[in-house]
């Protein structure tokens, strides 16, 4: 069940209202990073689908 749940996670993301505009604006002046403890492939796809990827310097994955 968990494996199937995780397969659907990559297809969903949620941005807080105004987040895209703020990230876009900040990226012109600052290097932006995301730090996540999520599954690598899932998080990469979610970030790409959200449209934030071009504004990020890097995505860092925290492993247990």
C-alpha cells in the first residue's frame, strides 16, 4: 500500500498562494535551495511540475 501511495505522490504538489512569484523574485538576488527528507525521484518530479526548478540553485536530500 505504501509503495502505491508513494507512486502517486510525485504527481501532486501544492504551492502556497504567492510562493511562485516570491521564489522567482528572490532567485534574481539570492541562491535558493530546497532541503528535503523525501524520496529523491518523487521530490525532483514534484519540484519540476511545480515550476520552481529553474529558480533553484540545488535540491539537497537529507538521508537518515
